C-alpha cells in the first residue's frame, strides 16, 4: 500500500515505516519536516533512496496533507508517526474533508501475548471515550470485520464488564446483554457475541467453568470489547507491558486503513501494524482473508 506516514521524525516512527517498505508491505511517503527527517535518517544510517518526502511545516499540516493525499488518490493508507493521536485523528474524523464513510470510526489493537495461544483483539482503547450502545454496535462490527480479515473464522466476541451477570446499576452489563441479543438477531454479523463477561472468564476456560458459564465465547474470546476508553486503554497497555504482548494498532471505519500505534511503540509493532493493514485492505477489496492467522502470528514472532 502507498502509505502517507505522518511525522516520521523519531527513530521508531522512521524505522517502522522503512521496515514496512523493506518487507514490501507499504510504499511510504514521509510527510513532515523534511530537514528533520533527513537529519534523523543520516544519524541512524538509514537509506532514504527512492523514498518520497512531502515537506510540511508542522504535525498539523502533515496530518492534513496525508488526508488530502488519500482524497487525491496518491495514498491508500495513512500511518501515524511521532505525533499525538488527537493531532492525526482530528483530520481523519472531521465531517468535511475527513475520511468518514458512514460507520463510526473505531480503533482495534491486535495483540500477540506469549501467554495466549491465539491473537486477541482489544477495542476501543483509543477513539471512543464513553460509547453508547449504538456506538458499541459499530465498535463490535468493525472488530469482527478485522478478525475475519485476519483469517479468524466466526470470531468470538467477549463484551467486558466487572461482572458476568446483568446488573441494571452497571450500564456496561446492560449494553453487553443487548449486543449479545443483537448478534443473535443478525443486527451484528460475522461473529458470536456474548456478554457481559468479566475479564477472567472471557479468556480463561477454567474461570468460566468455575463460575458455571455456558457460552461459546467464555474462555475463548478472540475479541475483547471494553466498556469505555479508559478500561480498553489500561487493558491494552497491561497486555503490552505486563504480559509482554506485541501489538498492532489500526483505525477502522475510515475510507482507508489508518495505522495507529502509540508513540512509544517500537519498530516491530509498527511493522506488525503494516501487516495487519495490508490484510484488512485486501479483505475490504475482495471480501476474503488473504492468510491464516498462524501465518500472521509468525510476523510478530
């Protein structure tokens, strides 16, 4: 994919984009302060031969230019570099000239944790602060679509809360129950949705059995849906820094894939994000997954 890389003036941001190019996943166009980018490349001994650079006076201008390049057909993806998430997303989500296409824009982390036998998707930990039930429908559907793109057949979605029973005093449990029923009635398609589930019985079969849960999802969740951004962000960072998971980050529901990782993420996470974005783009254009999930897991390993 030809990818507008916004603000690649920091080591991991630049090397991640170049790694994606080296592995023939993306063709990067570096959008930012050209002097800083070239100076950084020189200090790292990185070869920019054949790499296009679009000069921009600051991060805001770089983000705006990247979105403009998508509309012009110059770029087919956008990648976050060394800038704050809000600086990029305000141009992606704006109603006029942004990259909205109808469904709500959401974010998914694809996590490969050594303690888990399969990839797990965490959503939404970046964009939607306190999503309503209606917004959670798009959050779940977008995550299911990405899981299908990654070769996960009939992905199992665990809608998280503090408990696994419906409690009218805890809104997230009510939302989870509604999402489960909406999935049964075909309002959410492509996966199996169950909730509310506490974190332990979403990922641990033994915990689910101890609590007497009868569910196709409990203990086997491929997708973990957080009740709000705070919970999702904490969960994703716990997996990264406590469980030593490798993570990819992707914005869904936009006109093109938007590769969005933390500024602290290393080159490998950015390369992993490139792989996920390419698979998602392929699924969007063909409706079919290009690769089995075992092959994707090898990228992170």
